């Protein structure tokens, strides 16, 4: 009985870990803008290694809903070069403490999660964020 239970648990763990890897397959960068008490933009933006961009506008943005489009090679190279600067910097793991009503931006890449109040975002991440926002709002994307 213990052997069967052990096998079942092993199968569940392996299948769960495989499905988790599939969900992040090819994700290069995720940017999440969280809510504040005012009219802060709220959205999720996913950039994949193949250039696919998924923008999910939630609140206080020009584009609400799901939009997809493809970034070109030059855009990907620019973003990757800015990410490379962040990768090489010493990432001190400072505890993030949310301050009420200050906008928060979350960056996820390379199995890292970095949260910042908008005033504290490092220069390279801020450039990436602004560059991607410009691409999203100027692009004639496909609404899903």
C-alpha cells in the first residue's frame, strides 16, 4: 500500500512540475502594473522569446482586454540588451514593502521577481517598461 501511494505521489509531482514548465515556456519578461487607490494603469504584459507580445489591459489604459502582436528583431535586441545589464548587476534581495496608494510594478524574468514602487524602478527596467508601453500603444494589435 505504501509503495502504491509513493508511486502516485511521484507521478503527481512529476506531472505538476512538467505542466509548470510548459506554462512559462519561452517567456522572456512579464511586467505587471498593480492597482492603486487612484487612476494608475493596471495591466499585464508578457514578452516571449519568439517576439510574441500579449498585453492584457485591465484598468485605466487605452487598450482594455487582451491584445497580441509580434515585436520585431530590433525591438527584441534592444530589450534583451537592457535585460542583460540587469542580469549582470548585483541583485541584492531587498525586502519589498508596499506603501499604500503608491503604484507598484512587478518584473518577472530569469526566474526572478522584482517589485518596485514606480519612483524606485532601476533605470534599465524603467526604459524597458516605457519602451514596451510605447510599442503596445502604437501597435495595431489583434484583439483577442
